[in-house]
């Protein structure tokens, strides 16, 4: 009985793996030209994705209705912090700044580009690489964006952890 069950499972796996299309999905994948959307995906028997597209796909040996679910090929095997990426898009990146003035300019530009964002958070400040070699003060932040709360999130590469300074 075990052998028969294993044979059936193996046969089903081989069928699904051979020329399979998942259609009716909200798919996104990264290509050399940027983020690409698709509504169907085809893979071959080795499991390698061979095509994505929009519209109606050519028939395949196995057709699977994705029922409008989101499909993100690559994130299954990849180590991605999707939530962190979204959070980073709402923060000022201070990585590589070499002075307090550079940091203030980036914060000011971000504030102008995001007028509806109530609190501004900056990340990537490393006081060891900046002049003056200190953390930004409340007065420094007030000079930059006095009309709304601002905070700097300091990420130390030498020290594990984060420090948030708020005024």
C-alpha cells in the first residue's frame, strides 16, 4: 500500500511539473528592466520558470487557476524583508553622509518631497564617519524640519542594535 501511495504522489508531482501554467494571478517579478507584472506564469518539468505574461496563456499540460492570488517568484527561495523594504521607503537614507549639513540637506529634501508624512525618520547615520562626530541633537533637527517631529535612527555597523533619538 505504501508503494502504491508513493507511486501516485510521484506521478502527480511529475504531471504538475511538466509544462505547467498558473493563470489568473497578480504576479510581480524583478527583471533587468525593473519590476514586471504578469497574470500567468509557465514552468517546465525541472521547475524552472520559462515564461510570464499578460492576457491568455497558451494551453499547458496542467493549468492551475491562481484565483487572483499574489505570486512573487523568487521570494520563496530568497531571503527578503519585504516589510522592512516598505518601511525604508518611508525613511530618509543618511548612509554615506559625511557631515551634519549633508544629513540636514537630505532630511530637508525628503520633508519637501513627503509633505503628508507627519513624522520623519532617518536611518544610516554613523557619527564615526561624520563631522562633527556626534549624534544629531534636537536643535539640529529643529533647524531642518521645525514644523514636524523628526527622529534619526542610528545604525551602527560596529555595534549590533539601533538607537532612536527623538525631540
